[in-house]
C-alpha cells in the first residue's frame, strides 16, 4: 500500500514521535511505500531507508500561528494520492488518526480549569476536536481516552479502536545489575519507585499537592540528556501521588 504519515516532527524524542518513527520503519519492513509529511526531521533520520519525506510548512510566529499553519499545511497529504493517510497531532486530511494524548479537552478540564481565559487553548481544543471527528477511524491508547473522546467531542465509540502502547522489551528490560546501580545512584532503597518519563510532569501527577502519609519515590526524567540521573520529586509530590493512587476510579467502557 501507499501510506502517508503526518506529524510536525520526525524524531525519536517524545512519545508520539518515537511511535511514528517505529511505525514508519515497521511499515517499510512489511513492504509498504511510506511517505512522511513533517516540518522537522532529525538530521540522522533524513536518510532513513525506504521513507519518502515531504515538507509541510509551519510558521513560527507564536503558538497560535504555529497551530493554524500546521493544521492548514498538513492537508497536503490528502492530495498525494495515497491509499491511506494517518495523522498524529492536530492535523487534517487524514483517514486514520491516532489520539496519543486522548482528548485535549479532557486535559484542559482536569488540569487547567482556567483554560477558557486563554485564546490559544480554544484553538487547540477546536483543532483537536476537528482532527478526531474528521477521521474515519481513531486509534486510542486506552479505554479511558476513548471515552473522553466520546464525551468531549461526541465521537461515536464505534469509530474508535483501542490499541494500547506496546513496550520494547529489548530496550526496557529488567536488568538486575542496572536496577541496583540506579537505585543506589538515586538513593531510593528497595521500595517501589514510580517513574515519570517525558515532559508535562504536572499533568502526570508529579506536581506538589496536599495530603499526608508516606508515598513511593517518584523520579521525573525528561529532556535532561546530560544528567546521569533525574532528581527525586519533592515529598509533597510523593504525597499527592500516593493520594491519587488511593482514590478509586471506575474503568471507562471501551468501544
């Protein structure tokens, strides 16, 4: 098949980006013609075997202009004569869309209750909704995210497929020796440790909060490539996290 993948960046930094690169390689390995539409390409990935790159223009004149220019220019993929166009992020013209972060509206409601005062947040929400509703099929990483798409955007659940994120067991493997070294370096002892990978620690529960008791170690690790080990979260963050873990949450129905 002739397939198009659309996203702002083609790099292995970031969860969505790493998924995109891995999917492109997998599809090429299965014999498909893979076209990647993006604005940024990591230099060492420009000669990725079997991939054809197409430039989409994103204007860097503030967040609002960046969002709108990405949305507009991403429509180029729909005119490329591809059998299927898959979008990542707030794009248009796709047949299949991966909602890697769920519904942005759900995030705004839960983490930024003042979002209505921010004009850019309105645009982000509108483009996210348009991306979901314009796709023939939407891929959600979890049943909860699928339910959020349905409740906030009115997306019919029969158009959503829940495909949990996989784990590369060769890259993330339980190495006892390495585990002991990291625990010693971070000073976390033998108790349970919860890791926060990537960015956006506040929305992942690592922000300061209220509560009491003793929580597990929380280790934020983001874009700090020069640091040998991430710093431990504050005690307040640990208490907040422990409180969140103790609060029961009903499972969201799947599609």
